[in-house]
C-alpha cells in the first residue's frame, strides 16, 4: 500500500494493485479499478516512486 494525502489533509493508504490510472490536473487524480477516484496533494512522480519502492521491497531481500 502507498500513503497519499487528500486535498483536505486526510491521509489515505491505497492498494497499488487497484490503481487504474493517474492524471495531473494540476493536483493528482488517482482513478481506482472500482471507478472511484481521489484528488491528492502528492505529485504523480512521488506516487510512482512509492510504487517502485513497494515493488522493490518484494524483489530485494534483507537476508544475507
């Protein structure tokens, strides 16, 4: 899950596998698979970085 902040300041945690698309309008609009969407303060680039870090955590193990 990733953490985003709505325009009102409310914090949301979203399932990255349910995100259908993102649009910068200039705030970021995140459209979910169920048709709902969220307007957030976070930039699309910062959300993409969170998604990359989340996915990377599955690939790279801390075990040595």
